C-alpha cells in the first residue's frame, strides 16, 4: 500500500505549494535553429500585433501568426525550430503575418482570414489609443533640391554589403545590437561596431536592378561595404554578434538578426546617391565620377 506524501499547510490552513525549480532554456543540439523559444516572440513594427519569428531552411527569418489556422494556401509548418513552406495534408497550418497584417493592402485568400485581419486592425487601434504602440512615421515630403544638396544625412536603414550580398539593416550601423543571450538571460547590449574591431567602409557602388525590375532612380548608391574585412568578421556581422559572443558559439540567440535581403524594387526609398555626412555643393563632381575614383 502506497502512502500519499505529507502536505504542509500554512498557519491559516491553506496548502503550501512548493515553488518549482527554475529551469534554464537551452538550445537543443538536434534543432535547426539557435533561437530560444522565449526570444522568438515579438511585435510587428507596422501594426503592433504579436508575431513569432522562425528561421527557414535557408536561415532567413519569417514572421508567423501565433496560432494555427484553417487556410487553403500560404501554408507553413514548423519542425525542429525550422519553418517549412509545405503542406502535410492537414487543414491546420501556420500563416505568415504579412498575409494578415492590417497595415498591408494584400488581399486575404478567404473570408475567415479577412475577419481575422479586421480583429487585428481593431487590436492595433486599441494599442495606439492606449499608447502601447506607435505606428511608424509616414515618409517625409521630398525636400527641395537646393536644400537636399546642402544637407547632411545619416541613413536610418543603411544598405550593408557582406559576403558579396547586400542587406538592408533595421537601424544605423553604429546602433546594430548583438542578438546573443547573456548570463543574466537578457539580450546583449554591445554593438557590433566597436573601436577594437575592424570597421567597414562607406562606398558608392553601382545601383544595379534585378532582372525584370524597373531601373533605379540613381546610378550609384551609398553602401557600407564589409567585403574587405576578414571572412570571420563578415560571419560575425552576418550572425549579428559582438566580438565577445562571437568567441562563444554555445550562447543562444535571444532575438532575430535584423538583416533583410535588399530588394531594389521594394527598398528604393533607402537608396541614397551620396555618402553619409557628405555635403554636395553645386559644381562638385557627380556621383559617377566619385565612384570611379574609389
């Protein structure tokens, strides 16, 4: 006969439930993603609704809706921390947030998803009214040509070239933050650009459009070039880790890398035909001539 364990009670007779031991999240060695599950959630920068980040098989991040939905298309299934755009024959699947985002004008494939988009739009309005979310500012009106030539600028989302691939950063180069987890289970606050590490070079490179796309408005564009750095440094920037966490590969990632593959068609507003901090005065050399001297 098995006896039940003795239960302890407080002075008022209520049960004293022992506190559970705190467990540490670790990256599974069999998983395909190094992103911790506690760090995969976030909010859409356009509408403020909850999203979950997953890596695809090509290591590119994709934002998914937090719940499974019955949808006829746009299927995503998660296996070992990797999101696969393939169906397994079931009615339920994960959907990319871009299909449901109320800040986008893309049509929904079914009335059920259209109703969910309306609910997300109402939630976005509640977040804005309560002050919990601030929508991104609209694109400013184009400045006059004379003022544009004399003004200095600092690109908010610069174009970075590393490993011979161009990416669009989410913030200025000196503000890109490490995504690794510290021993206190917080995100590392160290930047990637430090005085003790080699830095890239701002260059004017040809603005080449991809096949089938419209030509770009400028012949050259400012690019933060990292291709002249050692291969290990380019891998560090690609993984978005500081110099300290680059030497500790066992540390997990607490956030998704902010790199977005540069698309000339969708990111044309981030193309700048002059270098940061450069004042272009009337009569100075053109961008093409400066690029030839680099």
